[in-house]
């Protein structure tokens, strides 16, 4: 039974979390969207507080110790989740943050995901890039009703708030936002969950047959002998555990490759260039993410099939060549031997290879700037950059949904220019940055940022004009 | 999902944990003759369904890896994962809870509640079902992540 002291501690936790969310909600901020998140969180806290007080009241008898204990832990864990979600939406205000990109990101998200979203920003303490849909996160946690009522209370039109997180150390790096293409891929994957689920099942059947012997050995190695459990039951238990691990890994890895291919359709290999800034060890695999070398290899294979013109381009072929040495599987010997999923990584790699064709067909519906023949104006845009003019001026807009493709073309162009070594060095020297390529990249990022912002405004203007 | 491995925690058991907690309180209220709110009745229906799925998931047997018929039905996936985690976290001496029977009993409680007629409940049934729900909640709490990533 939780002691009176523990009960008081939880009450204090509820009170402090509630007042902290309310305090931050009242603070000034550049945009109002986090209010919806705070409102929903306050609702969640309120419901947990009510239930907790009811539990304390109903289970006051020492006989009900287990009931109160279990309810106490459940509420405490929910409060931890609230604190985590709150930290994702924590208000940030720093001169280094390019708030200007948020409107443009919301615009392309609306067009890609076909829902009314707004993007807000947070700085990550770890080296990572994320875009999370609050609606989905709340639904996953079983707080969908609270989200709905918070949305209805605010504007009623908004369906989700996208929380963009990027490393604090790279707060002013605009080119890094090419990674948003991958993150939006995850949101699109959610819409294809049925097809991706079917593909996962099909792949799991295939690899189980192909890796039959290795999987049997893995099951055998994981048998835990426990008192009261027969040999057959222990084997069955281990068999189920490995099955669950395989299914989870297959699902996570297939979705990652799907998101990579979506990104490849939107910005070509540019997201891989941004990815290199985040991921230092291309050989590291995890139960949720395939190793970087494999992702690079599969994206290259996909682009070779669908966008040969891009892969053969000097800047990109040099980019792929530079990382050629990292494109082989490290094998299990080089990997963390304590990782329980280790024997499954080669199986996962096989699943990714086998899935590539079908995933390519699935992502074909994602609108791509390359399909629209826009590649031909990249050179013209680079001329603008070379003269410190925003590259968006050469883009024609018509006020239609397809305008959003130009956002991705700008990202692509920014990276293409950055990776065209001669062109970029000349640019740096010409404007006085010399060997300081970091400064030159910042200037390039600013040109892209202004272009993205201008693009969104011009799109709105065109929309109004035609209506 | 972030671009690389993240320290952010996933908590797939959260919705079932919450509903089970609501049900534990609701069963106690019924035992004391109190009237339930709509969300409590909904939670009873939801947990009854989940117990049925857990029971179905526990019937699954796998043989060899090369058997093509071995595909886990989509509707059983999350229950299967929950069950596997419960089994691997179970202590040596304990036997798994009988989710099937508790699910049936909880479903009949839900049916009576939604029938619109005045009903009475057998106190021992309520106590038995509550005990299974508490055991389930203890397992779910064990599976839920503790640490915060910030």
C-alpha cells in the first residue's frame, strides 16, 4: 500500500505539473498553437487527478492494498507521459531559431498530409531531428478525446500540431530541414498502415523460410528454464518472444525505408546529406532503425531506378562515392554483442532489400518535384544563389497544391549547390568568406530560408488572385 | 519516428492501462451499489474485448519457422506483444491469469449495464474479475517505461 507520504507526493506532483503547464500556457509566445497542446494536457492531468482521489477513497481498506498500488502506479506512469509530452511542447524563444521556416513547413505538410496542421518548434538536447504529430501521439497514448476537446475549444479547424525538433547546436542550419522530407514520410506511412502491414507479413514469411536454421538457433539460445515450466513450454515461450521481436523489427525497419523513399522522391539524395550531419555511425543498427549504410544503399538503388539523372549528376555521384567505403554490412562481429536483437539484424537487412520494389510502388503516389520536370531549372536557381539572389524568383507559382513541390526543389537545390565543391568554394571566395565554408553555408541557408518564406506567401497570393 | 535512434519512449500499454484502472474502480463502485458514468461503462466494454483478445493470443502456437501458415492475424498483434511481455516478465512460480473467463464475465457485466434495466451483480464475480484486472494492470505497469528522456 502506498504510504500517506507517497500519496501526498503524487498529489504534489499532480499540482505542480498542472500549475507548470498553466504557467507556460500563459506566457507570451510567437505563435498560439501550443495552447491546444497545453489545454489537452491540462485535461489529461485533471482526469488522472480525479481518478486518483477516487482510488484513494475507494481503496482505503488495507485489504485493498493491491488495488490501490496498481492504480497508484498507473496514474504515476501517466503523469510521466504528460511531463514528456509537455517537454516536447515546451516554449522556446531564441534568436537562433529560424521561426520563419515554420509557416512554410506547415504549408507543405498540409499539402502532403491533406490535413490542417500547424508546425511549432522545440530544440532537442540530443542530436536528432523529429517531427511529431501531437494528435497521433495523443491518440497513441489513449488521450484522443482530450485532444479532440482541446481542438474544439481552440479553433475547431486545426487537426494537429506538428512539433518540429532539431538539435540545439544546429538551430540555425536551414539545410538540415531537408530531413523534414523523411519525417513527413512517417506521417504518410501512417496512412498506408494496411499496405505496409501486409508487406511486413509477407516479408516475415519469406525470411522465416530463408533463415529457418538461424532463427531456430536463436530461439534455442533464448530458452529460459524456469521452475514449473516444462522443456516444451520454455521453448514455446522463447519461440513467441523471437516471433514478437521479428515482427516488431520488420515493421519498424520497413517503415523507416518507406520514409526514406518518400524523402528521396521529395528531395532526392539531399536528405542523405543532411542525415550525415546527424548520424555518425553508419554501421549501427537498432530494433527501431536499420543501419545507415543500408539506408544509403537502398536509397541509391531506388534513385538509380527512378531518377538516374540525379544519381549521375557530378555533385551526387561524388557524394555517393565519398561514402562508398561505408556501404558494406559490418556483420555481427562488429556490433554490440549485448544487443538481444543482434541475430535478427541480418534478417532485417534482407527484409529491407526484399521490400524495396513494393515500397517504391507505394511511394510513387507522393508528388515529386522531379516528376514535374523541375530539375531543368536547378541551374538557373543556382545562378541566383551565386549572385546572392533568392533562388525562388525563378519559380512560377499557380496557387495550386502542386506549388508545394517547389519547397522541396529549393531544398534540393540548396544541397546540390552546397555539395558542388568547386561552385561552392568559388561562391565562398567571391563574397569574402574564403576558407570559412561554415559562414558561406549560413549565407546559402539564409537565401533558401527567404525563398521558402517567399514561396509560401506567393502561393497564398496566387490562391487569392485566382479565387 | 525520429531520423535516428531516439531516447523518446513509446508507451503502447498506456491506453489499456488507463482503461483497466478505470474498470478496477468501476467494479468496486458496482460492488458498493454505485451508479457508473458512461465512460466507465465504455471502459468495461473495452477491457472485456481486450481480455478476449489476450485469451485468443494465448492460444496461438508456433511450430517450425518454415511453416507458411504461421502469420499472426493483424487484430491480435498488439495483444500478442502484450502477452509475450507478460509471459517473459512472469515469476517462475506464477501461472498466467485466465483472461478468457474474466473477459466473459466482464462482458456480461457490460451487457447488464447497457440493458437499461435495474440490475444486481454477484459480489464474488465482481471481486474475481477485479482481481484479474488488477493482475493485468500490474503486468502493464511493469511494461510501461519509467524514465523520462529530458
